[in-house]
C-alpha cells in the first residue's frame, strides 16, 4: 500500500453501518455549514425522488429506522460530513488518507471516498438494494410466519470467542468461515443462520431465523459449555444471511450494467485502496470488487480481520471514523488499543460539527509523528 506522504503515519478512513441512524442527524451540519450541506441534501432528494432529507430531519423514528430509509440516510450523511471536511476545512482526502473501509453498509461510503463509486450511483444503489432486502424479509415472514433478525453475542475473551466460533460452525454445518458443508446446503434459506459480523475479538452477530438462532444458543449452552451474553439488535432484516440471496443477484446485475451515461458504474483504479468486508483485504481488481460487493449481501462482514490486517500488516496508526454514531470508533479503538490522540497516531470519530476542529488539529499534530 503506497502512502502519499512518506513521512506521516498511515491513515485509514472508516464509515459506520446500519443502526447508527437518528432523527435530526443532519440538522447540526446544515445549520453550521449551509453552503456545503444544503446542495447535498437537495441532491439526495432529487437522486432518489423521495423526501429522504425530511425523514432524516423530522422522522418519525420508526420511518427512519426502516431499512429502505436508514441505509441511504446513513450513507448519505457520512459522505455529507466528508464533503464538509473537504470543502469547509480544506481536507484533501487523496493526500491525507491511505485506505478506506466501511462496516457492512459503510462499505458504500468507503467506495465513494476511495473514488470507486460516484455519490449519485452509490445513493441509488443503496436505496434499491435496501428495497430488495426489505422485500426478502417481508416475504420470509409472510411465508414462514416466523421472526427474522440479528442477535449479537459477546464473549469474555478472544479465547472464548474462538471456541464459540468452532461450536457455531459445527452446529451450522460449516467447516470454516462461510464455507458450507454438503449438509448445510440441504437446509432451506429461511431456516439458515449465518455469522453476519465478526466485529471484534469478543463480539459476533448472528443473522437469520430468530427461532433457529435461539435453538443454536440453547445447544451451545447445553452441550458446548458456552454462555455468551446475547443482545437482539434493532434490525428489521437478517442482513448477511442466505435470505438476502435475491439482493446479491440484483447487485450482480446492476454492477455489470452501464450507468445512465453509458459508462461502467465502478471506476478502477480508485484514488486509494479500499478494504472489502468479505475478504478483509483491499479489492484487487474491478471484477473482484463487483463480485465481493454483491456477495457482501449474504456473507460475513470480517470487520475484526480488516482492522487487524490494517493495524498489524499495513501499520495504520491514524483512524478517522466519519458518520453518525461512535460504534465504529469504539470497535476500532478497542482492537488497536487507542482512543483519541496518542503518540504517533490516534482513533477519532467525527459525528457532529463540534468535533471537527479538534480532530483536524489532532491530525495536524500527528502529521510528522511517523515512528516507522
């Protein structure tokens, strides 16, 4: 991974996934930086032909939380904040950042920031993909009468986590991460459970039928001597599970169609590497990007692996989280052992206008702090 400025510490820009949305999240930005933010909000509504910015500003919460609104709202707010940094504070993303990554939905913002997707195309793609995902969930509930969603499991330690993962793979008929054995293929998609996210050294998320997730947890507690803390997530869809297969197929079709202007929807190469959720490594080619971005709908988000790769192998020392909420910053900070500014780097989150100047100053203070 090349770095633009050899002297400064390697720097990553990361973006959040679903669940961080909140009513009014764009309002402080509009009030503080109307010159930059107002045209972006207008572009969001005109691109989608939906008054999404009104839903972001006024809610109600139940409407904003719906997948079809939450996903484009979070992605758009994340890029809006990045545009404020660039246009109001002179932040040169291509010169100050070495790599981008995003958690699940955040991968789309990471691809926009990295120069692979236009904001316009990403916004439409995220909204339409969310519509397919919501439809998958609705049809599964109507057909099966059951409940579908996501459950986070928290362990005491990394050692417990590795043992728990082995127990889950065994129960699900998976020989390893995302690698199904023959027996697993016989189970209908509605009954399948998948490890949706590996978030940190002691937290994973399961996705699929809630009944089957509960059966799995009972099995782990009775026969596997595991007792992880489980938390049902506020998600109306089982993301990254086999039920999302129609969304994967739709994404594949869209990614290989020319845009409205007759060009490829993906620009290759981008202006910097972008790490894939599926491989936990930077995308290697245009075709691989299309393949992995489509597969992300049904495969595990390897967030922990991605952060560890950048921390240990690529020696990233500065991490800038951009977008609503601080969940991503906390996950990254826990893994790399940093919060705020430390010698030679730091982990920061820019979620509101009042944090911008402090983070910009911290970046300037650490610009010459490379210890390598």
